[in-house]
C-alpha cells in the first residue's frame, strides 16, 4: 500500500506502479484502483446516511404504537434526527479540518452503529429518541468528513467532478430509496430493521476505513472557535426547530416564528463573532467569495424544491389517486433513477459548459418539469405525467446539485475543505428542512377554506398552487444565479 499522504497534497493517490516520469503531470483521466476503493467506502457511508433521512417516515405510526409515542409527539422521531443533523454539521466540518477528517469519520460511523443498535432494541420513547439523536449527530459528523475526504482525494477537475457527481446521485437516490426500503422492511419484517440495517454498513466501514483512508494534517489553527461554534449551532437548531414546527402547526404559532426570529438574531451575532476573532469557525473572507455564498444558496433552493415536491406529490398520490404509502413510495423509484442519471451526466455537463451554466440549466429544466405537473388531475392517467416529470426533474435537480457542490468547494485549500463541505452539508440540511413547511403551508391555506378538505378535488386544489410555487422558485433561483455567480471558464 502506498505511503500516507498529507491533506496538503492535492495530487491524486499514486498508482502501485512506477513513479511518475516528471514532477509535473497532467491530471489523469482515470481513477486509480485505490481511489475507487476510497470512493466506494465514502459513498457507502454517504448513501446510508441519506437513507436514514426518510427510512422511518412511512413507519412512524407503527413505531409510535410499539414504543408508546402519542400521535401528537410522533414527529419528534424525525425532528430529533433533523435537529442534530443540521445543527452540528458546520461545527463538525471545522473540527474535521482542525483535528483530522479520518478520525472524525471513523468516530461518527461508530456512533451511527451504536445509535442504530440502540434504536432497533428500544422499547420506550426516551431510548428511541436518544438513538435518533445519536444518529443525527453521527450524520452531522460523518457527512462533511466524508465529503472533505472525497474532495481532498481528487484534484479539482474531471475526477473530482465525477466523484461529487456519484456522491450527489447516491445521496439523492438514498433519500428516495429510504421511503421504499422503510415500507418494505416494515411490511415484511419489522420497523426495527430500519435501524438494524445500518449496523453491517457501519462495521464494513470501520474495518476498511483505517486501512484505506489517510489522516489529514491538522490545520494551522489548533484552537476551535468555541463562541462561534456554540452560537451557530444554537442558531441552526432554532432554525430547524422553527421550520419543523411551522410545517406542523403553521407559521403563526409562537413556537414557529419565535425560534426563527431568535435564530436570525444569533446568525447576526455569529457574523460579528467571526469578524472579530483570530480563529474563526467560518472566516469572513470565505463568506465574501461569491462562489461560496451563492453556490450554497443555489444548493438550498435545489434541495428545498425537490424534497418538498416529493411531499406534495405524496399527498396527491395518496389523497387524490388513492395509492397506499408503499405504492406512493414505489412511484418515486422513477425519481430515484433520474437522480442517479443526473449524477452520472452532471460531470460531463460541467466539463462542457462549466459549473455555473450547469446550475442555471439544471434549475431551469427542473422548473419546466415541475410546471408540467400543473396538468395533473383526478384521473389515474395523470400518473404518467408524474413519472415523466419526476424523472426529468430528478436528472435536472441532480445536475444543479453537483454544480453547486463543485462551485462551493472550488478555490479553497485542502485545510479548508472540511469547512467548505460543512457549509454545503448545512445547505443541504436547511434545504431539506425548509421546503416542506413552505409547501405544506400553501396546501393548508387552500384546504382551510374548503368545506370538504379531504375530498380528492379539494386536495388537488391545494396541491396545484404548491406545485406552481415550487416551479417558480426554481426559475427565480436560475435567473438570480445568472447574475450572482461569478463567470467560470469552461472546465477542461
């Protein structure tokens, strides 16, 4: 096995053959055998974490009945995970830079395995929530660590674009696969297997990671910005809690707008802390880079629109067309296929047109595909429109997501890749969290004015404005990115 590399080495991992003929070599067009193994290991972990976001959703009623959750508190099984996954991701992204990505990655996977075992064996609400918190913290640690290990294992260019494309497609496919897998496991075995399935993956990663991964060198700043870390973590926790509450109780509820307002204040405080500290968690100079700021905003929109569209279409498939939860989940398999295709073609689009144009084109096509869903009705034949639109939209959405990942991690040294991937992971979590409350508010506002809100016609009346808003958000984001993102030269 070749000797360990430091985080400052941005060349690809060496072949097990003769050394290069000269110090300056063109970027290789193919991955080495070891790079493929590293990528497979990291993508396995990322896919598993993506599955965890949605695998329990269809099983929540049965879980509540088995462990003693009341109906009004059932959402905390999902909320406790989302709070920790989003709230701690930026903190752990910087920890990875300062104290070692490999170390954090392995620790996080061990915590995921332990939390999954506890969750599968839980017999009461307290233990189950503790397991979900552990899974959420593990996700916040592993996701930026895995992404920064991925970006530092491949130099900027086609190889990194390909790796990020595969990562994006598998994570998006994992979110879709989670709903299908959760339904299958719950119907055929038990909801507990939705936890147990993580354990062999965690063991597999823990066996291979020490041998395949190389530890990154510690950052030049060995101090962690504790005030900044505490402030931004609390701000993110309040943001996610407020958004989740808004989706359940409405935006006028004090538990929705109160935490959102407090979170906004803490973000302002965080900015001034970072501006005046020598060891900033997020250096202000990074926030002044257009590709970092606007790239992440594009990522938030891409995640928010596609995941919330799944929510809206789930209502349509079940409440209008009469599909079962498992049947609705299976219908989204086409979306999963589209995301995989999008992850494969995205690097080619980036190489041909550049990441900026890929983001703009992806969001524009996604807007058009979503707008075509305005033609659905109560006829079962509308399923064809749903399948075609979600496939095309899935391809376009993943192209935009990969473009955002490339844009938001480009131009930074290796010792700041953990921070960059922490920011992209935070954008992903915020997007996933905020989209559903916005769409559910639109649907609820329409249904509250209907005399028979649960009839197929009335539900359709609520679904269509949400779909139109979703498409408009995609198109507006694409237009903004035309002017906001810096001009990029076409990738080689």
